[in-house]
């Protein structure tokens, strides 16, 4: 899990800025709305909606925003027409990249994503070209300085988690996607506050690159994440312990 934890830690450090918070909320609103549209507005009977709401709450998104997003999805506040798409391709150094989007304009999004890949020294691939390198998993992360690894491990395994690992000050709990919501809720009920919680695409193996190429990949990921239609970006990039983001 090393590559994921390190990359996630870097992401959280970047994402702490208020400027990113509004953008994050926009992505949550889309995810909540489409989940409500597809499976109804009750999180108790709609696992995808429950997961989206849990993620939004973990990021301290206001309750009013969450409720409005649900009503938008169920049609109470006007219809929402987002389409889910997955783009696959390669970044600098041949690193595998998956891009999940929710969009109301497929042509605009396709052009934007293709442009970012091309300008960053990467290229889009055909459907299935890199997705097979990833497994969908629930990933919940905790600050190892704030919580006890032993307590997390006991509670997580009892709740049905697949794996618990600690690296670089981050405790990572991995679950089957179907068990993600129940494991997260069980840990929340015991008072453990996560630094991140998401259904993620976890690489089966990681790719090591030289520092300059890693910077190029991270720049590409940042550009993709800044696109309003992009929900998530996943790579199989391994970031070494001694990596410096800027020279």
C-alpha cells in the first residue's frame, strides 16, 4: 500500500488549503446527486449515497449542502444529468493513470482530459488498457499520531476490514468496496476520526521513476484534479520516502 499512502498524504497536505475545499465540495455534490438519482434519496437503502455522504461529512461539508445535493439528485430541486465516464491512459514515464469523471457535457470533458494528457507528456489509451492494473477497494486512513494502531486494528478487523497497514505516520485500513460503509461507520462509532475515506482504485503493483519524472506525473495529476468534471485520479506511481516535490 506504500505508494497509495504516500501519495494520499501529499494530497491531504495540498487539500488542506481553503481554496481546494470549495472544489472538493463541488465534487461531493455531484457524487451525492448522481447517487441519489440512481438509487433514491435515503442513505439507509442506497449504499452508494451513504458512502458519498460519509465522505462529505469526513471533509466537514455542511449538512445543508449535503441535503440540497440529495434533493437535486431526486429531482426536488431541478433535474441533474451527469454521466459517469472512466478515462485510461499513461502519464510521463509510462505510469498508468485512471481518471473518473462526472459530466453534463461528454465532448467538453473528453477534449479537456485529452488536452491535459497530451500537454503533460502522456497519452490516452483504449478502454481496458490500464484498468486491469488496479483493484477497487475501500481505503480509510488515520493519523498514526492521533490514534492507536492496535485499537484501530482490533476494531477494523472486527468490523470486517481486509487489511491494516501503517507507514509514514498513516494507518491505512483496506476493505472490500461492499464493506466500506459498514467498516467506516463502525470505526466512527468508536470515536476514530479518519483523515480520508474513499472507495479507491488501488494498484496491484507500483512503478518507480526518477524524481524529475515523478514531479511531471504529480503536475499532471494536479491539472486533472483541477478540472471540475474530474472526480478522482489514480496512478500506480510509487513515491519514495526521500522524494522532494520541488527542487
